[in-house]
C-alpha cells in the first residue's frame, strides 16, 4: 500500500524548483532593468554634455560669445591614441603660444598660454611656429578658431547629441540596454506612452542625424 505523502513528494519538489527558478528569473530581469536604466542615464548625461559644449563652441566660433583675438603659435604637438593591434584610432593636436585680444588686453591679453588647448578643437590641423590664427576665447585659457567652417563643425556636434538623448530616454523608460536583457522589440512595444513617445523619439533622432549631416557638409563644402 502506497503512502500519499511519499507520492506527493516529487511533485512538491518540482513545484518548489519551479518557484525557485521563477524567483531567480525575476531578480535577474530586475537587475537587467536597473542596468538598462543606468545605461540610459549615462547616455542622457553624455548627450547633454556634448550638446552644451558644442553649443558653446558654436557661439565662440561664430563670434557671438567670448573675446576675439589672435593666437600666435609657439609649437604644436600631435598625440595619437593606440587601438587594438597597435593601430592609431585617434589624433589630437595641442598648441602652445601667445594670445592677444583684438583692440587691447583681453582675458589673457598678451599672456603666454602653457596649455592653450587650441589644437584640440582642430585635430587635423598642425600650425607652424609663428602662425597667427584668428580665435575666440571664453576664458582666456582655451581657444576656438574663429570662422563659419569651425562654427558649422561645432553645430554638427549639437545635432549629434540628439540621437544620444533619444536613445538614453528610451533606455531610461524601458530598461533596454543591458546584455541578455529585454529585446529591442519587446522594449519598443512596451514603451510607456508609446503612441506619442515612439514617433517623438524617432523624430528627435532623425533630426539629429540629418542636422549633423547638413552641418558637416557646410563645414567642408560650404
């Protein structure tokens, strides 16, 4: 004669195992959700930073902000960033020299600038010693070459920040972005207020990509 308690034991163990797996899965999904939101927060902060810095550089290069003057180059240094396999993936130029504001003494009028940072705004340009370059400065320490080509390039950075902001907002609202987390399709379908936010986010990203392309074109061919 079988014992009811003994016959129920395997089923009870299987039920406990299922409940345990459900708890683990739930906690793992929650961790992915939190991680995805952290990714979104990083993207939003990065997008805001890029937008703010690029907008400032645009105003400086166009002459709408800061002090106009002449930067006399003393020396320029090239720096390369190493990538995988010993390749160079990035290049920056840092120039030192003397800045003098137009019409008299400005924020750094006539003062030597030990690390002007001027070249970092134009990584493809190496100026010869003694070159005199029209610049704008907002603090007398860092400089932006004055002119519309430089302004167009900086304006492109403002628009490049828009896709980052759109992607960051999407990740913040859905938790998308963590490895092994929710798929993009599930996150897109589950976006809160999706009927309004989906076309809005797509529009913001599209405007950013189109605007960046236009200003890069103006920078090189305008």
